[in-house]
């Protein structure tokens, strides 16, 4: 029995919806009719359009979620798909999963690859950014004394991975500091490349930092690293489906991201890109047969996993592409600018994210004199029901990270600005 015939036979499984306009994709497509041909910058402040997008999610209207940088909710089309696949899984796991769901993973691979215009044969589906990047961090052959250049604002779990290789293999990790906001993109490039020596084998940098949302000059760094024979690993935990780019534009050797952030996929989905020529050089975290040495799928050999979460990825890709990457990024920058404009001149407020579109998108960071990041986070939650995330870089700075998403309303952004205004003047 093929999948279509199986679905038609299962009247008890909710494979269809009762009303088409309850469907998240229908809401988006209906909203798109009114803005067809309109410049993304003009749609960015069209609240009637974005209200339809918001209605595609199941949200708590009494809670202001400004922390999409950690995990985002999935639109109903994704959560419904996940429920359908989970029901199917439980009807006969060993048969239906093997015969119906696992074969769909290859379509999912192509759909995910299409977002960044990558060759599907260079894309592995993982569980998160950490797993993706540690495949490369632990699998790259390195020798004692080999150097890895990264920054103090790269994700702590990735720094910990390199520190473990320091202890195990005798490699040398060099962490570069940079100010927030930085002087320029040139300054970021110079700081990273000035740490490179003849012993440097890997440059590991964030595409956009988890701390302040600083976009790095990745393309320029990767191009120079390639010229010098240095492997580049790009932490894209916050960039996939956040703003438009292609993997060819980055020019990196390895890229990893979490899809439950800006793609709004089911929690527990990630992606790994490895330049095709490099696949055979990297050992997988879990053993794979020699016949898979040059196969990107060797990085997916983790044993049994909840495939229902993975096959629902296609619906997340469709939702993202229906909105449009350019339109989405324009809205995210508009929301970021709106709250920043409202607080920038308040006493004691310091913004740590540059406003230059080339250097930032949705993520913005700030601090308030007299209140630590944790206290400010707790106060916003207790007094206004606003959820943000505190960020700390030991010995350098602390801040709160504010990350709206496509479901965020202007009222919610304005409430955050009003809360900061109250605290700054109080």
C-alpha cells in the first residue's frame, strides 16, 4: 500500500482539515493576495497583513514572546502535520515508519536544501545546531598544536567542544574578543584574521551571534580562509530562514543550524551542510560503514529517532516560502527598529546591536544602567508578562536579547518599549 492509498483508507486519522481557512497556509495565501507586487519594505508595517500571519499560530495572547532566538512556536500547519505523522507512527511503528515515513526524508532533504540553494547531497538532517557543528568539530582530523580561531561570543557549547579537543588531542583554541557594537565589518574581519597563523587549521565563527545579533563578514573571511587552505565552520544557529542568503554566497566548508528557531519547525530539528569534497574527511559522531564515507547521510546514522518530527519539516519550509524570505526579513528589521527607536534616547539605555541592515536583522540587544541583565529579564516577565533572554559574556558584558518574529504584533513591541521607558525613568 502506498502512502496516498493508506491515508484514504484511514478515516480516523486527521489527514484533512474541516475548514480551509483554519489552515495556516490558507491564511498566508489569502493575505498574500492583498500585497502581491508590493515592496517588502511597505508590507513590513502593514499590520493587517501580519495579523493574518499571526492567526496562523496558536499563541497565548496574554504572554509576549520576544525570545524567538531560543525556540519559536510552529504554525498550525506544522503542528498539525506533526500530529498526523505521530498518529501514523503509533499505528504500526516498525512497518509504517519504515515503509511510509523514512522514504519521505529524501523529499524533506531537498526541501530544506532549497531554502539556502544547496545541493541536497551536501545536506544532512540533524537535531540541532550543536549536533551539526560537533560532527565537524569532533570529526575533523587535527593534530597536536593545530590552531582553531573562534570568538568569545561564539556559542558556549561549541567553545566547550573545542576545549574538549584541546584536552584530548592537544589542539590550541584561540578566542578573539570584539566590542559591541563593533566599529565596522572591516574591524571584525581584521580581528579574526589577525589571530590566524601558519598553524591555523580551522576558523569557527557565527554567521550571526547569539548574544547581540551581530552579522559577521562571513563571505570575506571564508574566501580568505579558502585561499590559505583553512577549513571554515559557520555557526548558523540564528541565520537559517532568518534573512535571505545562499550557501554559495557564504563560501564556507561547514554550516550548521537549528530549524526550530526561525524556520518555526518542530523542536528537535537541525541541518548540517558540508562541502561535498570535505564529506569523506569528516568522521561521523556515531559509526557508519565505510561504504558511506563520501555520503552525507552518514552523519544521520544516530539510531532510532522520532521521524514524525523530521517529515513535518516540509510544511515548515512551505510556510516560510509562502511568506517570502525577503518580506519576512523586512518585517523583522521593522520590528527591531521600532522598539529601538522608542528607547534609544532614554536615560541609561545602551543599544549593543548596530542598525545597519548588513550587520543585523531581528535580534537586538540592550542594557539598562542600574539593572543587571537577569534582574531586567525577571522584571519584564513579572510586571509586564514579557519574555526576553539575558545574555552574559564573562568578563566582557551582559545584556538582554530581544527577538520578535513574524507572529509578533506592534502592540507587543510597543508594550516592551513602554516597559523599558518606565524602568529607565523610574
